[in-house]
C-alpha cells in the first residue's frame, strides 16, 4: 500500500520517526528489562498524543511490519480520532475515511487484532461526523464491502485479490464495533440522543444484511456467529423489536447448532431483555411459541446432564418471563401460554442435582418468582383474584421444589465438596430462604399449615424420618419464614414447638437448623413461656457441642433476650452449662463473647438480691485466671488470654442492665441516677480495679491490651449510664495516668463516653475536667512532635472535644485549656490524608463555630485564625482531600457563614485571590461565583453541599465527565 497521501497535519519531527517509534515498540514488547519497558511505554503514550502521530501511524500499518507494530499504528489512529479529532482539518476527512476503508479491506484476512482496532477507528470517525457530515455511514460501509469484479487490465485474479468471506467478516466486525464504540464514548446527553437516533435510523440496513447472512445456506458457522454478535451489539441501542422480530426468530434455529448455541443464547437473551421491547407486544407474543418449543430440548439436556444447554435455555425462558412479566400477564387471551412458560421456569428451578456441584441453573430463576408475585399483587383486587386462582397452586409447587433444592447431600458427599462449593451452597440456601419468606406474602398462613402437616407426617413415619434431609428442609422452611414474619398468631407454632423435641438430631446440619428454628421462634416463646421447659434442654445440649457453637449460642442469646422476664426458673441450668463450656474452652473466643452477652440478659432479669452472688460464681474462675496471668512475665500466649478474659467481661457488662424495666424494649433504660444500692457491675469493677491496674502496669505499651481494658469500662458505662457514677473518680485518674504515660486512642474514646453521660453531673465534673486537661496537654505534645504517625489519636482527640463542646462547653471557660493550640491541632488534622481524621476535624470545627459567640476565648481564636481554617477547607475541596469529604467541608463552610458571615467573606476573598489556589483548573470568575454562592447560603445544607461539590469537580478538572456522577 502507498502511504504518502495519508491525512495528518504537520511534518514528522526528527525524534518521532518511524524508526524510533518502531524501536520503542520492540523495546516494549521484547525487552526483558521491566524498567526499559516502562520507559518505552511512557514515551510511546506521549507520541500518541503528538500531532505527528497522524503521520507515523500509517507507516506502522505497512504490510512488512510485524502485527504488534501494526496494532500500535491502528490503536494510535483510534486515539487520534477519538481524542484529537479537532486537530484534523475538515478537508482531510474524506481522505481519512477512504484510507481507513482501504486498510480495513486489506487487513480483512488478519491479523484480527489489527482489523478490530481499524474498525473501531472508523466507528469513532463515524460518530464524529454523524449526521451532518456523514448522513448514512452504515449504508456506505455496506456498499464499500460489496464484492468487486477483478480488473482484467491489472492482471489480478479474483481469488487472490478478494476473499468474500474475509470481507464479509470485516464488514460484520465494523458493524459490531459501531454501537460498542457509541456505548463506550463519553458524550453529552443531547449528543448521545442525537447519535442514538441516527444509528437506529440505519438499523433497517443492518437488519437486512444480518438476516440475509443468517438465512443463507452458504454462510459458514464463523459468519453466522459474527451475525449473532453483531445483532447483540445493536440491540443494546434499543432498536425496535417490531422491526427485528423475524431476525430474532431466525436466531432460535441456531440453537440446534452446538457450535453456535452459546452465542445464539446470548443474542436472544440480549434481544428480549431490552425494556423497550415491551412496546412491541405482538413481537413478544410471537416469540413465546419459540421459547416454549425449547422445552423438549431442555428436558433432553437435563436427562443427558448437559448443563450448558439447560443453562442456556433457562436463561432465555427467564429473560422473556421476567423482563416482560406484567405485559404478558395482562394478555389474558394468551394466559395458557404464559402459564406454560411459568411451568417451564419452575422446571428449571427444580432441575435435579445439588447446586453448585451438579447444576448451576436453578439459581437463575429465583428473581423471576419475586417479579411474578409483585406483578400479580399489584393488580386491582378483582383481577388479582383471578391471577391468584391460577398461580397460587404454582407457588405451592414452588415451595416444594425450593425445599427439595435446599436438601443437603449425604454427609459423605458433602465432606468431599470444596470449601468454595460449600460457601456457594450456603449462599444459595440464603437466597432460597429469602424467596420462601417472600412467597409467604402470597400464600399466608396456609403455607405454614402445609409445612407443619408435612413435618408431622414425616416425623410420625419411622421410615421417612430416617431421611434427615427432609426434616431439615421442612424446618429450614419454617425458620426462613419465622425469621422475618410475625408468626405469633399462627395456630401451628404450638404444634411445631411440640414436634421439635421428637426430632432425632442425627447430624450437625440437622442440629444446626433445629437450633436456628428455635431461635427464630424466640419472640413467640416470650408470649408463651410455658413452652420454654420443653425446648431449652435441646438448646443446652447443643451448647456443649463445639460443632453447634454458632447456632446454639445465638439461639440461647435470643431466648435470654426475648424471654428474660420468664427465664428465671431455668437460670441455674443455663448458668451451670454455660460455666462448664466456658471453663472447658468448648467454643471459640467470638462465640464465648456471644454467650456472655446471653448471660448478661439472663442475670438482668433475676431478682436484684440474687444477681451479685450469681455474677461472682460466673466470673470468679476467669478473674482467678486473669490474676494469675497478670503476675506472669508478658508473653504472646498470656496476652491473648488476658484480652480474651477482658473481652468476656466487656460482653457480659454490655447486656447486664439491672434497670431495664419489665415492660421496656431492648436497649431502653432509666435516664436518672439510681437511689438504690450500688449496681452489681460497679461492685465487681471496684473489686477488680486493682487487678486491672496491675495488668496495665505491665502492658501499658500494648494498644490491644489497653483497648481491651478500656472496652470493659466503655461497655459498662454505656449500659449502666448514671449508675456507673461511683467509678468515675478512680477511672478518670487511671485514664489520665494511662494516657500521660503512653497515649492511646481508646482512652480518649472512653473519656468521650464519660463526658456524654456525666456532662451535667456537677459532682463528677471536677474529675472529668482534670482528666480532659491532662489528655489535652499530652495530645498537644504529640502534635508538637509530629502527629502524622498518630491519625487515630488525632481523630479520637477531636471527637472528644466535639463531644465536650456539645455536652459541656463550660469546660472552655477555664484557662488551663489552650483554645488556640486546640484550634491549630484541628487545622493540622483537617489536612490529614486519612478520611476518618478529616471527618472528625470537620465535626469538631462545626461544633466549635456554634459556640464562638457565647465563649469569648473561642471567638477570639476564630477572629485571629479563621482565615487558616477557611484556607484549609478550600484546599481540601480543591483536591487536597478525597472527594467523599466535600459534604463535611460544606458543613464547616455553612457553619462559618451562619456564625461569622462578614469574616468569611473577607477570608474567602483574600484566600481565593492567590493564583492557582485551590487549583489551576478554576478561573478567577469561577472562584468569584463560588464565593457569592457560599455567602448566599446560611440555612440550606443540601444547597451548600451541591455548591461545594460542583466547585470541587471544577478544581479537579472533572466537571462534565463521567466521574462527576459518583
């Protein structure tokens, strides 16, 4: 091919010669040195952006070049057209188009990667020219690829000069990438709509070509596959199904060809999944017999264990049934056809085999059942009654199918499964559980009665009950529904509770489900406490087995929480078994924490005079162990044991709430200090306080141990609220000592809780004030030495001071608190790269600004240094911080404008006058507009957020890009 007349402005500079580019490509592809590869790649990327690339790209496409070089040439051409189109004079457009077509024809026989890039380049060019400069690109492309008669004068042979199949495949490649390039291009909304309309306007030409090729006896499998892919590409534009239904129907004939099956499925699914298809009801109805006609092929595939075929046909059935459910339902004259389709999908749901080992198809159907039910229940009452009469029997069948699909395999087979298969099966059962819960909305109480009758018959029949999977599946069905539906009024639950103790728990999977089923009925048991005696022994037996750890402990926790007012008679049994499994280390650490939470609920419900004694019995073995380890030399083993025991205490104290009223809901508590005897938890904490101090003396530099210690008090104060008061003085002193010796964020977080609860208690405030002064002074030292290594401390410190400002701003009236230094700490923190720290700083400043008028020291600092805050916030908005933080920065600006608008106006004006600040992407006019928008807004948080977000995008050069949506 000749190249002198290829389009492109400007001469080639010396360093961008064909030779240099080719040498760099050889270095990129073949040099083993990664550093040299990276240098070459960077240089080549720069060359593609140069004006000279319009010239050298053609040189790289010559026939004597290796495919890698030709590919780079074609890619460069695409980059120039898609990103630098405005560089090319309009008078060169026709020449470029002809050259591209000529090169595509030349490369039609390969290499494929070069052909594809050239096709993408021409597609990109078409998108730049449609419709004004190139009104019918598709028709022109099709015309250009028509077979040409050989010229007898140039001596060429038709066989050597043309390969009709190669040209046909090249045309199909070009037609395929045109919609794909449109979809991947970033375009303004109006331009996208204009191009879509123009392309759809040429669909008739494409459709004719594709139909001729698909129906032709001469078309090879390769051509037909390309036709199918091309159709898939075009349907993404929402081309009218009414104009393409015959072509889509032709695709069904290719499902019998094993070579084309997968591609045909993908094409059909894409074609009928377009929402716009609903406008063409007759076209959809015309496809229904074709889909139903696949049922025999589906059944044969299932019998032959041909998973690929059954999977593909199922996808087609679901695509039609789910995407167009309502439209097809509404055509009552075709109700039998749609019912047949629903039954076909039900067959797919029940495909034999265990998911995901023997089949992977059934999961595709689950969302269909949601859609069908939603659409049926959305009809008006009369119409709904008709549909329910038809489809309720189908849904009862569906329940049977789903329960059968939830069956575990035999224990031997299950043991052979990989961990990934087991996890996928677990998720699959969760999906089935969700579906059953949803189906209950349609079938109601009759569903529970149905399950109960089957379970009763099953357990009464010795032969059937030996099949543990059936029992497990029926209980799984009950549990799925009871987990989220209020079954308190169901008349079958008493019978179910009576049946459960009759179940022979023969293996772990069945036992697990029994436990979870009991747990799901905890609220019902709370209303029927007489049934607890028959069910609790099963739970306590499960508690002693490590393999039932999660299910038995979570069930006991639910029972202790929901039934706490009636569980007293069983307290001794529960405590005895629990103490035994805790001492014997039957369960993992995390499950032991759950168990302690359960026991906290249990102890909370006992008579006050009993609690302390039982509490001592429960924790004494652990306290003794903790004492022994506290006096050992620190090592990794006893560290984990110490953290574990402290975790047990934290978990217990998080739920042991003596003040929870009998008629209160969980979490409700008295909000005034108790006048009664000291809380048992406080007594225990006072008794172990010296032991905890001993632990801290040895482990003060270990953040995990300190965090575990703080958690014991944090959980206690959150639960006890004002009853924690007797501990405030000694805890405050200890926290000050901990933090002064070795600052840790957990001490700051615990102090925040003390401030939150006791901010208005005068007799505690002296201790808390002294603690805050110590913590603040120590943190100032950290900031002076360099806080960058301690973002967690900076975060917790600012949260603490935000809490103080919110709950007890009087603390700032004392001279010991250096407000100016505190302000500077906030300024430093707002520039941290860690998002949580910046959020904390913004929260602090928002609270700070609310008090700048009523606390003189705050107002003085703001007046002197508010410009620094404004500058730091603008820097973050302008790109110094993550875009996710713009909302928090906008809160600070809103607060500034609300409390000191005149000063903010000065600070914004002065700060934004600096050239290039906060970004070189924004002009002086844009900064002025931003300033005016900010100063106008003092109340509307949403509007301020939108203004700041828009300015942040401008600063980052992202305005109008696809990123602006995120």
